[in-house]
């Protein structure tokens, strides 16, 4: 049959088996849409075909429309038109699902009369994550197969559900743990004795069980969206659709989809989608022999050490954790085990996996325990001398090919590497807290690290499911350096006329998850104070220095833990504090500054300007490889709103 390249069609008796093969994720690109159109026309013409079985080659079913085509003019046939033909075909189509059944892929599956899946399949409509709503019928199809409430959650939340949950919800008809195609063929055999069911769009829509509760859910989506348009539009498409005919609902959906596709938020989210997947493309890493990292050593079982240990264990890597003494080792064990227990209680891992992780985890007070480690990561106190001593103790016991890494936040990883006999094995692996959850890993590249070690660490980061970004050596690397810069800018604004809660409000309204002063109060003000005292001697005399934070600490205001910091706390409730306001005002007057008022836009413009200036400096110095990497870091380290594309994208530097 004369099909377009990514599709093949073969016959097995009276069943037509069509296979989409469009690596890497079988996206519904133009050739796939054309191929499907050809198949549906061909099979409709052939009266001997009793059913069409739709399968995909490779690791997944269709994972969505082809995002790479979104920036270009649309080319016929359009996906909704192809799906309507499949939907209304006389010959029933059966979708055979594995891997990621997402977006246009799920819409395609829902356009088929029947759906069977293997247990590993994930089904979802994640378009909101790209600033869109489904555009090929998803918001109309889904509430005709599953409850209105689940449809709202899936379309507005964008999270996929498991095949098991999909079976329970009515989204698929059958599930197998075994081989999928034979299962699907026998499913079709069993259908032969039944009349063909109506198509999805011919079913009645499932109305909310409780309209008031449903409306409340919609209101929550709007509140949580904090300025992102797509979740709100998705919730509205579902809720308005209840009162529309199928044709009206499809038209409403398509219009919203096309409008959102051209919105800057969607361009920004697509930018980040590709930026996160393209962080590392270094010529020097290509073809390197990769170390197999099966056992990781961790020094220090505090906040970070325990999180790093858990991150490894959750990905099947064995861990040996060394602490200062037996008691500290046991405390580190408990801290890590608590994280694993949390994963178990939230249903993220099975009891069997949980027990296996504990079996692969040992603690010790003796560095000799690292004899078999492939990589050792230190996460001890942020102090150069302490870390240097730990580095040399590690080097004394590990295999000659073992990698030695530091999780330092700010210290000079070049200088730390030089404390080793073999500096080519040293690297910075800067995790973010909580390390088992945060997706970002800054890989800090010292001058002397070997290509093999660097490539192996990138592979290791990916093994842990992290987004790896390369960073050069400087104070704070990418994330913390930009954070220090805009924190300083905020302090200047305090002296110039703003108040902490005004700055926080402006940041929240912009879409940040927390204001900078709320964040400082949560983390505690004392550690940064200690660091500033250490750095005081090196500070240039002509540098603008704001003393307010130091004065708060001198007053014993260490943040939430001491009940007072930038704010005053009553339990968990936080209030502006007149004492802090008085201190700020008196500091402005002490420095002879006439205070001016700042609007939220002016506050954000100074913060963004500072982030961008520091971003440029970081690029010029070669600390970051690409402007996009800075966006990826800011979004994944600090919750900079994703739908803006990041500070560098906002400035128009990194392009759509
Ligand atoms: N279009 C084009 N390319 C895509 C793609 C898509 N929908 N989805 C993934 N890719 C590409 C990635 O860019 C990457 O390319 P690279 O190797 O050149 O970097 C490659 O496929 C592999 O992707 P991942 O590295 O993300 O692989 P994972 O195995 O980690 O994840 C996935 C696979 C879960 C499918 C993930 O890629 C994903 O979530 N993709 C996006 C799914 C999505 O949003 N679908 C909806 C699209 S919008 C839509 O369908 C509109 C419709 O309603 C009309
Ligand atoms: P922490 O104080 O919670 O833990 C440090 C642990 O190291 C303690 O349990 C201590 O007993 C142990 N330790 C100290 N010296 C040791 C030695 N010689 N041998 C063995 N164990 C030793 O500190 P935290 O927050 O876990 O930070 C650790 C490192 O991670 C620091 O370098 C910090 O800058 C960095 N970091 C911290 C982040 C955070 O958010 N807390 C984020 C990213 C990096």
C-alpha cells in the first residue's frame, strides 16, 4: 500500500495492523497524519477489513502532536480532521497502547472505538505544560469516557495517569501484563460477537456529580495558576463544554488552542521544553568511556547528604554513607530512611523496592567503607578546610578510578581539586534541596577534570533523573551567583524605599513561589550572616553594603525558627513587623538616602534587570554554556515561573 514513510500497514486475516514508526516518540507530525489519513481511506474502501489495530513501534505510543511544528505554519491534514475520520469510520479502530500516550496521542486513542494497554502505559493530556489546551478534541472526548472530575484534573493538571487507573476510570477497555499485540488480537476476536459500540463523541457527556464542588475545583485551578493562562483555559473548556453540543465544544476547544498556540506563554514553555532537553552538547564529551556508577559514597548525612543518598537509592544505586562518628552515622541513616519511608507511604515505591533500597544502604564512621565506591560525594559543612581534609581522606581509600565530588554551594572547586593527588578525578556536583526531589543538578567543571569523569557525571546525573547543567567555577556557580546578585539588589531597594513585604508581594504576583524575604526566614538568617562575617575582610571599601540583615541577626532575629526575622511569626502565620520597618527607615536615613516608593512592576523590573545583568556576566565569563541554561537553572532551582521562559528568554536573548 502506498503509505507515507512512518507508517506500515499489514494484514493478518481480516485485521489491518497499522504501525506508526516515527522515532523518538512517534509524535503526530505531518507525515504521520498523512499516513493515518491514507490508512483510514484505504481500510474504509476495503469491505474485507473487520477491524484496524493501531500500534506504535519503539518505546512509546504517540506522545503528542509534534511540538517542533508548532512555530511553523500548519500543514494539512490537520490532526482533528484525521481523528474525526477515524472516529466515524465504519471499520472499528482499536488502539494498542504502551509507553507515553499523551496529548494528540491520547486524542488519537480516544478517537478509536476501543483501547487496550500494557501495564506500563501512562495516559494524559499534558498540553497545559506547553501553554496549550488539547487541540484535537481531548476536552470533548475525555469527559465522555471518564468522570467530569477526573477529566478536569487531567486536562487542567496535565499529569498522566497509569494504565491501571485508566482502566478503573473507563478510559481504556483492557489491560495486560503480557505481550500486547497478541492480547489486542484476542481482544478483537472477542469483539466479533458484540455489536460495534458508539464512537466516543456519540456518548453522552459525564456531568459533575456535585456541581458546586466542581465549580470550587475550577476556582482552585484559577487560583493556583498564578498568571499562567493554559490551566484556566483548560478548566473552562471542560466546564463550558457541558452546555454545548459536540460540534460547538470542538469548535470552542480549537479556537482556544489556536489562540494559546500563538501566545507568548506557549512560546516560552516550548522554549523551556527544548532548553531542558538540550542542556549538554559538548564536543569534548562525545564518545567518552563512561564509568558505571553502581555504588556511591556520601560523606555527611545532614540535609544534603541524606537527600543525595535517597536520590541514588531511589534510582537503584547502592549507597555507603560515612559520618563523623557512629551516632552521627545512625542519625544520617535515620534521616535517609525517613525519606525512603515517605516515598513508601506516598505510594511512590512498593514495599519490595523500599526494602531493597534499605538493603543497598549502609552507614559507617570509617572511610574504608568507600573501598568499592565508583563515586564519592562529600556533603559536609560549607568550609574549605573541612572539605579539603575530607577530600584527602576519600582519596586515601578509594579505587584509583573512583570519582570524587563536592556538593559545595559556593566554594572554589578548582582549589578543592588541587588538594587531591589526582585532580582530574575531582568535580562539583551541586544538588539542590531536597536533593531527592529537585530536578536540577549543576555539574561544576574544574579546569583539571578529565573528559571521561565529566561525561560519566553527566550520565550519572541523568541516571538520577536530573536535568544536568554545566557550570564553570565561580562564587555560587550559576544559581547561587544570580540569587546573591538579586538578593543584593533587593537590599538596595530596601534602603532606597521598599519594604520586605512589598518586595515579596511583587515577587509572588509575578509568579515566584515565595518572596525572597519569606525564603530567607524559612531557611534561617544565621548561616548567611556567618558567611558575610567571614567575607567581611575581603569586601571592597567602596562597595555598597546594606547592613540591615546583619542588624536583624544581631537582634537575634534568625527567621521563622526564632519566631522573628524579616517578619514576625505567630506559629506559622507571618506578619509584617513595625520593628523591622523602623530599622529599615533608620538605615536609609543613617545613609542619607531619601526613600522613594516602588510599584510592584518597578520592583520586578529591578530584580529581573539584575538577574539578566548577572546572567550576561556569567555567559561572558563562560560560567554558563548557553543563555537557555540560565533559564533552566532559574526555573528549576528557584521556581522562577516557567511560563515566562526564564529571565534570559524574557529579555529576548535565548530565542523561541
Ligand atoms: N514533539 C516533538 N518532539 C518531542 C515530543 C513531541 N511531542 N516529545 C518529545 N520529543 C522529543 C524530545 O525533544 C527529545 O528530543 P531530543 O532527543 O532531540 O532531545 C526526544 O523526543 C525524547 O524526549 P525526552 O528526552 O523528553 O524523553 P523521555 O523518555 O524522558 O520522555 C516523553 C518522553 C514523556 C514523551 C516526554 O518527551 C514528553 O513529555 N513529551 C511531551 C509530551 C507532550 O507534551 N505532548 C503533548 C504535545 S501538544 C499536543 O499534543 C497538542 C494536541 O492536543 C493537538
Ligand atoms: P548539614 O549541617 O545539614 O550536614 C552536614 C553534615 O556533615 C553533618 O551531619 C555533619 O555531621 C557532617 N560532617 C561534617 N564534617 C564531617 C566529616 N569530616 N566527616 C563526615 N561527616 C561530616 O549541612 P547541609 O545543609 O547538608 O550542607 C552540606 C553541604 O551541602 C554544604 O557544603 C552546603 O553548602 C551544601 N548545600 C546545601 C544546600 C542546602 O539547601 N542545605 C543546597 C546545596 C548544597
